[in-house]
C-alpha cells in the first residue's frame, strides 16, 4: 500500500511540472547476493544445527526413559513406579519448555535471525540511499515489495548496490 501511494505521489508530482528522477532496486536480490549475508547464514545454520542436535538428544533421552518405564513397570514397586513416572513427566516438561524457548513465536531462533539479519538490512538500506544520492535519484522503489510493474533496466540500481556492498567486504 505504501508503494502504491509513493508511485501515485511520484506520478502526481511529475505531471505537476516537478521533475522526479526515479530508480528501482530488488532488495531481495541484493540481500541474497551480498557476501555478508552468506557469512551470516553460515553462522545462523551452525546455531540452528546445534539447537536441533540438542533437541534430538533430549527427545531421545525422553523416549528411552519412556521405554524403560514401560518395560520395567510390572517389576517395580508402586512407589518406585510413581517416582519414575514423575521423573518422566518432569523430563517431558523440560523438553517441551526447551522446544518452546528455541522454536516458539519469539524464541531463540527468531531472536538469532533478527540479530543476524537486522544489521545487514540496515547496511543495505544505507547503501541504497548512498547510491541514490550519488546518482541524483529522488526516489527508489523496491521491486521486491511487488508494486513495481515496469522498470527501465538503466534505472536499476540493484547491481550497483550489490557491487558496492561486496567491495566494502573485500
């Protein structure tokens, strides 16, 4: 909706005698081709793999505990059986809390993604602004937002932004 409003405003201003210089960029492509994104993705993937390994180990331990309880339940005293069942329920509760803490709506996975991607997104936005200012553009539209239906290739800043970002990394 914002993009449509921006396009309408730009069209109104250009028809009103104000000459606007417009450009466009594909922020999704910039994000994907930026070298720092790939490095950050590797770090993120390592952390996710560690969490998955921890979850799998906890789940395996829980299943083994359940199996032991089922196999030994006939041979155990009522008191010992209740104790093992309580231990199992505690372990199950701990596992569910762990899963929620990591994979829940605002869990560690979400937080880690934000922690890694936010600085990259801010750097990309700043670089887009810098390129637009250097090239004298009044407005830059983002094709990744999906509102741009036509663009001239010569007004595409995407590759310039990618090159500038990756040049800074090297």
